[in-house]
C-alpha cells in the first residue's frame, strides 16, 4: 500500500517505522525543517517539508496514487480540514485522523448511527474521515481496567468477552520461578492460556520446555474472576484501593473520573466500583489549571477537587498523599507523570499508574518502580494499523514494543479453513488462537484442539509481528 502520513511527531514516526517494516510505501509530510531532517536520517522513506493541508504538498507526496492518508498533526482542525479536502478531490483514498477533541468524536458517532439508519443510501463519513482515532478514550479505559485489577498489571479486554489478557511479572520467591511452561497447569486449576512470555531480551510465543524465571513477564488469558488468582501465583501483592488520587482533570482525567462513577458491565468491574461507591473510600482530583478544576468541581460535586501543583510539598503533607493506596497520573505531560509517580511511590503510596508516551517509556517507568504504565502512542498506532489491515481485522494490539501482535479477526465465509479443527492447522511458534466466538454464540470462549473453524467466526489470535501478514493470508484474509 502507498500511505501518506502528515505529522512526523513521535506517533507518526513510530507508525511509519512499523509500516515500512511491513514493506508499505510510506511518505511523510511535516512543516518543521529540523523534524524533516531528523526523520529523513532515521527512516527509509520519503520525507517532504511542507504543510499537510496544502494541496501542493499532498500532490508532491503522491496523493492521487495513495491508498491511505493518515493525519497526525497537533491540530484537530488541520487534520479534519485536510481530510475534507482530500475527500472532495480523491474520495477513494482511505482517510484516518487522530482527533483529541471529544466533541468531534461524539459527532462522528452520531453520523455512524445516521448512516446505519440510511443504509439504503450512500452517506459519506463526517468531515470525509473514514476512521477517527480518539486516543484519550483508549488510554483512559486502559487505566480503568488496571484499577479494576488492583493496579498491579496491564490488562487487555475484548468486546463480548469475560476473558482478559494480563501482563504480570513473576516476582522473586514466586512458586513459578524456575518452573517449565508445560507444568503451569499443576499450579492452578482454572481455564487459562499462556499467551506469551517476555524476558529481558525478547517476547515470544510459549514453548512447553521454556523455563520461567523471576522478573519475566507472562501474558495470561483468563476469565476476569480468576485474574487475582494468577496475580497471587506470580507473587504480586494485591491490596485494597481505599484511597485513590487522580492527577489531571483534562480529557483523559475526565474519562477516568466518569468511569469511577459509572461501573462497566463486567462482574469484576461492578464489584469493584459498587464497593468503592458504597464504602468510605476516598477519591480526589488534582490539577493546577483553574478552568479544568472549575469544570471538575461542577461535574463531580461530591468529589474533593484541589487546585494545586502536585509538587507542592505543603499539599503533599496536608493531604497526606503518602498514605494513599493508588496514585493515577494522567496529564498530557508524560515526563511529569513518570517523575511524580516515582516520587510519590518512594514516599509510600501503595500503587501507581501513569500515562507515558510509548512502550519504551513504559519500560523505563517500570524500572523506576511505577506499577502500571499506559503508553498512549501505542493505542493510536494499534488503532490505525487495525484500520489499514482490512475489513477482516477489527483490532490490533502490540506486545513488547511490537515484537508480537494480538489480532481481533473475522474469518471470511469462503476461507479454505472452514470445517477444519485447530489441531489440524496448528503452527507452533507462528501463531496461537486464543479465543473464538461462533456466529451463533454470544461470547468468546477458549478453544480446544478439536474446535472447528467456520466462516464468520470471530477470533483473537497472537503472532510474531513479522509473520502477521502471512497468518492473515493463511486464515483467508487480506491486508488490503
């Protein structure tokens, strides 16, 4: 595919790197000369200096022959206007835009509902944007899922599923330290799958003979009600979160605070949030911006909202932040999130969750003692890759800085694998089918070796990133 990316920031650069590794023809446009020079030296693709909303720059990049345009500038309005321009002149180009303003996201959702009602007529997408990526919501929900599980692990959930994948560290002294992967089931008697194993050098699909070591990370798929059993088995300390502080009353902070007052449908979420609301547990919001604080005070009248700088030592002592069970740092200043989280952890805060720019920063955050780090850039890149991969792919989630990919996939009706059992198509080390939802089933379930595949089945599978394209082709899909 020929793909044009406008905006060579951290997200645009990381997306380009991944697309180039998948052999796509990538062109980048950016209006900052220093950025253009730096990215040109870093990436093996054409980088053009210019304004992304300029028709001249777009035509120089080859918009007339492009398959997709991805708008990642800092301005929502530029992203929207450019997509509208390209929609008018080149409607066949797939247009994807990152949009941070929640109001635009709401309007796009309303348009989707209108399109569904007018299915008999051709209704073009709002602003000409085929897919609008709203990173704040994805990041906020990732933080909420981590809170549900005691802030000890990253958690990946799926629609219509009571199963989740958690990334949990094997602590020193854990009963799993030194055990073989094939012996895992002797330690716990509940349905689960070991999805991947991540050590200090790489992440890989599990092999039975692999030895689990302390400080390894395990990706475990299990029912939500069994998550805590695995955490305890790996040696993680699960504590009650009676006092929670949220730093940041911006878009992401608001979404998190909303979720704290509106529990999700899952059994574990309902149990956690109902308990949180009915007890004497404490939840506060901190921000130094007067406008955001005013909005938060009006939106959450029963919540203590503080207008202060979190680094104010007097406030830390007066509020006794060191006694809190959980600190969530969700500002758009990611470096500050990391510093504050690490500092408050050193003072005695039980658990910390912070928003960071990328998975490399997430690794740094964990090394300095932060319990859960949510990389916002990854949520954007994953969402865009998912939209580019074709209609069969409904979701993409990277593992270990992109070494592995978890794919949500709908098997085509005409797939050559129709009627075949998983045991007959297995390719150990290449891919692993984690969950399956048949056309007549309401929820996902963990498949067995004799589970038969049928067209229309929804699958969740994991593969090595460099083999994802071949795996999709094997199942009968297409990345185009």
